[in-house]
C-alpha cells in the first residue's frame, strides 16, 4: 500500500506545473466525501473534512504534502471568507437585546478558558509551548485566546431537533455565543499584535493606538457604507455585479487590518458585520456562500487535517494535548455555568448552558492556523487544537441530549421566556 501511495504522489509531482490540478481535485473530492459521511452520522461536515485531510495528508496516505504554496493561498482565501460570513451572520439587534445574563455568561466563558489556557501551559508545559520566535508567555496567552472561541452550530442543531432552541437556555447560548465571538476577535487582535513574532521591538503604546485607530476607522466606515447601501436599496434592486464590490471591500478591510497590526481575519469579520446592517445582507450571504463553500473553505478545512501530523505530534505530546482538551471543555462548562448561576439560573440550567458552549470548530481552527503561520504557536499546539475540535464536536450532542432528555417540551407561549433579560 505504501508503494501505491508513493506512486500517486510521484505521478502528481511528475506533472510539474499542472500537478496542482490533481491536488485541488483530490482536496475537493476528499472534502465532499468527508463532509457527506459526517452528515450521515449527524456530525458537522467540518469534522468530516478535517478527518479527510488527515487521511489524504502525510499522517495516513501521503497523497498531499503538508507544505504547498497553492493550497496555502486557497486556504487563506477560505479563512477570509469564513470570517466574512461570520460577520454577516452577526445579529447586532439580537446582541443588543440579549441583555445582562448573556453578557455575564459570555464573559465567564471567555475569562476562565483564557486564564486556564494561559497559566497551565505556561507553568506546566512550558517546553511544549515554547517557540523560538516569541516568548513562552505570548505563546501561552495565544493558546488561552484560542480556547475562548465557541462554535454553537452543533448545539443549535441538537437543541432545534429537541424543540429546546427557544427556551431560556437556548436563547442564552445563542446570544452569549455572539458576544463571545466579538470579545474573542478583539482579544485576537490585541494578542497577535503584542506577540510580534518578527522579532523587532514593539512600542506597546503605539500598538494600542494602531488597534484603536483600526476599530475607529472600521466603525466610521461601517456607518457610512451602511447608510450608502441602505439609500441605494431604496432606489435600486440588487445587481449581481455588486458582489464583486463586496468581495473587494472584504479583501481591502482584511489588508487594512494587517497594516494596523490587526490580523487579516479581524478585518474580514468587521467587513461582514458592516454589511450585515444593510438591506442586501441575505443576498450577499447567499452569493458568498456559493463562492466560499464550493472551493475555498472546504480546502481550508481539509488543509487543517493535512497539517496535523497526528501520528507524530499527538503521541509525542499526548499529555499536553489531552490537557488542552480538558481545559477547553471544563473552562466553558465552569465559566459559562458560573455566569448562568450568578444570573440565578438553576444548577441544571447552568450546566446545560455550559455544555452548550463547549464545542469548537471554525473560529478555533482559524485562530490556531493564524498563530501557526505567524510563528506564535508551534506544531504541537496546533495539533492539540485539531484534537480539541474533533473531541468537542463528538461529545457535545450526546451530552446535550442527556441533559435535556427528561424535560417536557415548552409551551408555545413560554418558549421565549425572559431568560435573556436582566
């Protein structure tokens, strides 16, 4: 079998400049099959795509090399589109109406993983997190930042199937996840700037000014563009030609954020948030999804699996990897659960909210990929995050079903209780 694997890789390499066509075809097929198989067993497609990348990458079959410039470029575009779509999906009205409980839950879910994810790796696994380009403190702080991310798409699917999505706990999970993402993006911008892997000296005051300047410019641009597009919508219908302008705006915002020492994905996210306030929001989402999900984002998730050398890294740093997984899961349960308890939720309701927030997926992978590419974290940490995504994705559905299984479905008039009000 190893001979067959080597032969296929040799054939691809022998094609020279045209070899990338075969690589892209393999990645798309792997992403499609992996996603389809995952959906058949009621798991997120992203999990299947990551596992497909592990299969075709160096860990198993070795058909695709871990380092490939074209795949890197495609995956970078996929990251930009993913964060752009995340911004478009941000409901600012829901965020404002969520109220005090969701804010307290979200802040608890950020603070506890951030603290545990920084302190434990720094003092217990200092050698594992060390990177030659940055200090161990910034590498550990970046790990904590990764662990603050939440992906509630899995929880939403499970709660919807059980008729619990509009309960107090369900609404709180949704609202807290929105706040969680906003806080996480800001943390990412600050930590990425402070880490400064280039090795040059950093004026922290100047860095903070640049970060604040970026957000100020983003807010001003958001206000002007939102008003302009709203005015256009009143006199003109949507034209498919506008999508080119939308993509240009997304890429320019991503580029500008880099100029201000903020990660490109932050700029893409805020570009999405700006356009989410316009009447064209749903049309933009549909068309960007067509472009992103047909090619770029599947390649990004498959590339995650390709980069994760499970056989070498997981078992070499097994204690570190399992600790990261444990910190991430307990951090959300404890942090979000305590936040819910402070807001006078019952013990069971607090546990339900905490479990609903433990899943990690796209955002954690994106932040980890950015950290690896910038030289802030090492391969061991990156592979641990991939393991975290796999484990948290698998354990969330059965835990939620277990916690909600003995509850009666809410009455139609009671579904939207005052759980998200102060």
